[in-house]
C-alpha cells in the first residue's frame, strides 16, 4: 500500500522566497510527488502538524484544501490497489483518463470492437447508442469510479425530462449496468463500488400491437399500384405473417438454399434457434413477386456482396424496416385502423389469431420462436412433430 504525507518541499526555493507544499507518495521503496499548487514562506509552515500555521492569511481555508487533496489521493490509491502507477494515480485525481487507465468510453469501445469482430452488430449498436447518450449527458469521458448513485439518478431524471419512455430508459440503464459488470470482471473497478443497488428502473409491459383478421383482409383489399412503395411494404408485412410472424431481419437473410421440400429452414438471428416453416401458397406468391433473379437472397433487401451480420448489413435492414413502417402507417391511416401497423405487428397478429382459435400458449410460443414454461416443457416442444405447427399455421391463414 502506498503511503501519503504532506511536506514542504525545501529542496527548491521559488523566486519569491516561497516553497511548494507537496504530497509525497511512497510505494514499494519508490517516492513520487504531486504538487498541491500552494506555496508559502517557510516561517509559516508547522513541521510538527504538517499544516500552515494560523498566522498565515487564510490559513484555515488552505489547510482544508490540503486535507481534501490528501483524501482524494488516498481514495485514488484504494481504487488502484496493486495496479498502482503514478500515471494512473494522477489520472484518477484529475478525472482524466490516461492510456493505462481505461475510461468508460475506452472500455466500451473495446467491447463494441470485439462484438463487431464476430458480427454481433445488434449488440454493438445497442452499446454504441447507450455510450453516446450517456457521454452526451456527462459532457465528458469519465472513469468508472465516477459513476455513482448521484450521477445515475441525475441521468435518469435527465432522460425523463427528455421525454423518453420507461422502456427506453430501462434499456439504457441495463446496457450501462452490463458494461459496468464487465469492467468489474476486467478489474477496472471494485465490486464494492457497485452503484446500481439503489437504482430501480422497471420495464413496462409492451402494448399489444396485434390487428384483427378483418384488418388484414382490409389491407389485402387495398388497390395499390404494382411495385409501389405501399405495395412493397404490404408484401413484406403479409410475408412475415404467412411465415409464422418471421422477423424482418430473418426474412432479409433468406436464400434459395433455405427452401427444401416445401419448407423454409432457418436459424433465428435473435435466439440462434433453428426453425422449419411450411411454405404455403400465399407466401410462395409473394416471394415469387418480389424476388429478383440475380439476387441470392429471396428479398431484394441486401445485395449479393453484403457481408452477413456486418454493421453495414444491420444498417441496411434497419433502414428498410423504417421505410416499410412508414408506408404501413400510411395504409393504416387510409383504412382508419385502430392500430398503426408495423413490421412487428405480424408476430402479434399471428399469435393473437392463434389464441382466438384455441391453441395453447406453448404451441404459439414454439411457432414464434419464444421460450415458454419450464425446461421439461421446452424439451417436449423441441420434439414436436412439425405437423402440429403446420396445422395451426394453416388454420390461421385460412381465417383470412
């Protein structure tokens, strides 16, 4: 452990005859010094108490300042423990990250780089967004020991004033917490300083975004110009519905090789679980209408040279979803639907119709790629014959 003392540095006299007051740090037989930025004449220094004597102007305030500096150095030494260097110590005291002392930004960007290297672009974008938002609030880069309850509570209040919804705030805090936990594992901060114990931000239940089978029938009766943006948006919505609520991202990656014996076999990007979906005629028709012959993907979302799961691919798909939702919203308003349709509505709608037809939660969850119930139930569902899912799938399509 490093030992700190306050000294009057009489080795060098200044031009005005004063001497600097310094903090002397002794660590593993080595001695370092940090200037307090305070200088006095030697006659006003009390060597016994290592303080400025009361005869000096503002002696009380100067001694308080020296004591605060002493305490800050002691705290920084406790944080560094066996990882002590004078560079890291000065960085902590000044609140400035150094090359050898990873800041919140530096460490998070390392995590993002690792995610991008293995094409976990979804998580990388979540971390990047959370990082940008947090540092924008802090107005500077910070070290992990600076993240405390007061700062987090102020950040929460800041996001609420910005009008962010509860789930968005919860997502930001969940990401910051995940980064902080990783920093603990990397020995950048002690678990004893964990600041999230008293910060509770609960998520709100997502509103049901399902539309009725009657609403889908209305969407299908819209007279739209062939290959218009409205028609393309509707095609993607209906294709998702006909493929058991398959996500837009999973549809964008479908290729001819995914089709075999009248079924689409794919791995869901979000859960990495394998699924086999019956390709009924309505879905076949849409794929035939939208597919471009020279594209290896069934949908004209990604180009042939796009690297799968790359940041570029993620951004392209995100823009397509945004554009599709824009035109689905126009169609929803034109039909005066109670709910604004989005690309995600197809999943809710498929599940809602299945529930109305009397199918079990377990079977619906399996069809949508959700986990449900206990592990035993999950194992049972994994061994379900596809006929059970196909029967439910066809029944839902026939409701339209």
